[in-house]
C-alpha cells in the first residue's frame, strides 16, 4: 500500500527521521522547480537541449520519489507529467534535435566547401560524421585537400594551413548563424602575407551581417579596416589611444575609399 504525501511526512516526523524527511522535502521541491523550469523554457523558446536536460532531471527525480512511497498518479498530480509522458517528451525532443542538427550540419558542410576554396584559392574540403548512427554524440571528421596536396591527416598541414582551415570552418558556421558582433584576437597571425590578404578580403565581404573587431599586427588586415585604433606611450607610464579612419585618410590623399 502506498502512503499519501502527508502521511509519509507525518511518519518521518513522528519517528524522528530528520535526514530522510529533509531529503523527501528536497525531492518534492525539486519536482516543482523542474516543472517550472520546463514551462519557462518552453515559453522563452530556449534551445531544445535545455528542455531535454530538464526532462531527464525530472524523470530521475520522479523515479526517486516513486521509491519513497508515492504512486505514479501522485507523482503526475504533483508535477503535471507522468513518467511515460516525460519519457515521450525526451524522445520527441531528441528526434527534433537530430533533425535540426542534420539540417545545420549539411548547411555548414556546404559552406565549408566554398569558404575553403576561396581562402585557399582552390582545393576541396568537407565534413563528415565519425558515427552517423549516433548523431548527437558523434565526432566530426574534417577532410581537406589544399591545391596540389593530398592530405590524409590534418597534422600533415603547416601551422598556417591549419589556421586557414580553422578560419574557413569558422566562416562556414557564421554563414549559417551570423553573429551581430565578433571579436578576433590575432586569428590570422600564423598566415603568410598572401593568405592574410585573402582572409581580410573575405572578412570584408562578411561585414554586411556582422561587425568585427580585430586585434592584429598584420598589414593586410589593417588595410581592410574602416577604423584603426592603436596605443602608444610617448611619455613613460602614460598610454595614449590613437584613432585613424580610412575614409579620412582617403579624403586627404584624394583617393576613393572602400
């Protein structure tokens, strides 16, 4: 026979089971908190993974409460969802996440092919899942072949080539999910001069959707910037910020700005 919530608490109190009573009350509170979190996540339209995590936490707590004396009906009454409903919620969310992931992955893979060719001046590149049967936990293999090279392992690439591959992949992701604002810290430091100019030119084409702030010492990158900021120390211990706008320089030199 299952005990009611009130009776169970009363027995724990009468027999002095303080630790068990505290755990029981914490579990009940956890139920209500989890339910509120699920409702809030749905209302705010958060990422499905967050809701799935809450649902799994809720399921674990539900099973724990069942072991403490509550029936499934009492659990459902207190939380709004039965164990079967929680399991179905997890299944549905997992299916939805797989669909969203596959769609995004295919778009990024297609973009990566183009960004790689543009930054390397040719060659081929693609992404593939290491374990297609388990999409959400699978690793991702990066396959690249710069112009005139046959590469089996990424470790065979030079430091500059590895950096350019990473930049190409980053740009491919940004094309799918453009960020309004982006900060890059010497991302092109390992590139040679030719590839720095390619990188800067490609970055310029992406400024329609994203505002970039770059920390750099490379001339090719600075030449594509709209505004340059530098820090100098003319007097010891006193730093001074300098600003240079490309439009102002163009006007003074009598040339067309970008």
